[in-house]
């Protein structure tokens, strides 16, 4: 049987996608070869790439005002690429700090420009929250404003899109395609694929075309959004198999009814898990309710010494990768799109049994 994999990334892929990829592994479209063995510039592969982009545009309602890029290097490389591509006008940007990933982003950007860091991560009454925008000191002359929509490690998410007249840039690695999003509010959205899009090795960047000429002169060609856009994300050999699998995930999402339909399921999953944690008395979530992540649910046990036992017994129930990030400890259930409601129901059932046994 397939286990329920709650890993934060690389994360679960839909079973239907894996089965289709498995069936096509040795003989793709009757050609007697795998899709990963054909040229990225061939007519056959170009059709794969073009359909994946078209399906992503449909899922997210991305207009022709934006270039959609299929890149490599993960979101971590985009920490550099964003700054290099967008700081060309006056070398200044605002970064909203809410956790580990937004901190990594601003520290990398500081290599290339003058970065104004707004510390919006607050702790009150034992809970973490994001401070209201009215408390932020944004710059008048920033080239852009950057934030991480969802802090995968901390399980903390913005409840609304920040309001600014500057180009808004956001890392959506762990929340892309989980809920409807007004792309027109953004100058740039980027996301590592290995959570809701596909396997590791691919990174999506959705860039408003009027920002393609903002790059610093030192920006390497392979990191220039303008060059990647001109070359259809094929300035060099792309991550072809990851791109193909992402396309299968997009097809699967459309078959589920699109982002709106998967969002409704995600809300059910999150509410079920958070409601149980809140009323259990045995488990605790450290995030204030308005900023709780839809995708990553951290929690602690009443007795920290039981953590290894919890993980071992969970694994016996085919509930995998529930350990929290090494920097914060505790537990974390990542409930991305590919985790069905039944998976969260199974997790809650186990948590109930564990609390009765050890509480």
C-alpha cells in the first residue's frame, strides 16, 4: 500500500501522476524511449513544455503580461536571481522578515544591494504571528517589496497579500496552487517545484514583462529572466523530466476541478487537523490562528520525550516524515495538494490513539 507521506519536500506526488509516469517510463507516446531521453529542442518535447505552460496559465489565470519560466536551482537560487534581476534601477528593496526562508532571501539579497529589512515576525502569549502592515516601515524608493507567503518551517502564512505601489515579489514555494491567487497583484512569483508542482529540480518564476529590463549588469545570462524568457526557458538544457512531471501534475489538478476545488479540500484537511490539535490538550500548535499555514502544520507533544516513540509508531501506521525541521524540532505535518483528506483523517486517528495511550 502507498504510505501517507507528510514530508515538507520533496513531497508527495499524486498517485495517478506516478502511475502515468510509470506506464510511460520506457515507452513514451509509443516512441520506444523515455521522455527523459529525447532532445529538449525536439518537436515532441516542445509540445510537452508548451502544454505545461498553458495548463499552469489556466490554473492560475496568468495573463500574457507575464512570462512563465521553468528554471533550475530551486527557490534558493532565486534569492540571488530576484535581486540581480530587479535591483538595476536604484539598488534598493524592502524585505519582510517572517521566518527562516524570508531571512535566507534577504541575506542573499544583501550581497547585491541596499536591503531594508522589516521584522514582521512577532511572538505574543506564546504564539507567533505576522504584524499588521500598518506597523511596517516600507521605503519610498524601493525597487520592489519581497515576502515569503508561507514559512514552511515555522508553519506561518500571510492571511492577505501585502498592499504596495511597488512591484511585489513573493516566494510561493510551499503554497503555490493550494489556493486561488490574484497573480496581477505581483511583479514576480517564484516557487520551487518539490511541494505542490512536481519533483525537485524545477523552479517556476512568473515575471511581469515590464520588469524584464531591470537587471544589474553583473547578472549572469543563465540567471537573467529576460534571456530565459526569450529562449523559452531553454537557454541551456532544462530539467526535462521534472518539467514533464509538473505537466502531469497540472493535468491532474485540472481534472480535480482546478485550484478552487483543491483549495476546498485543503481547507477541510487543515481545519480537521488544527481543530483536533486545539482541543486535544496533548498537542500544541504555536501559530496564532490568523497566520496558520494551510500547508504546513507544526505541533509539539505535551511530553517532549515521547517524540521518538510518536514517530516510530506513526511509521508503523504508514504515516511518514512527521518530524519537525531540525532547526525547530517538534512535529510537522505537510499536507500539500497530493495528500488526500483520508491521509489527514488517518493522521488524526493515530494522534488520538497515541494521546490516549501516552497521555
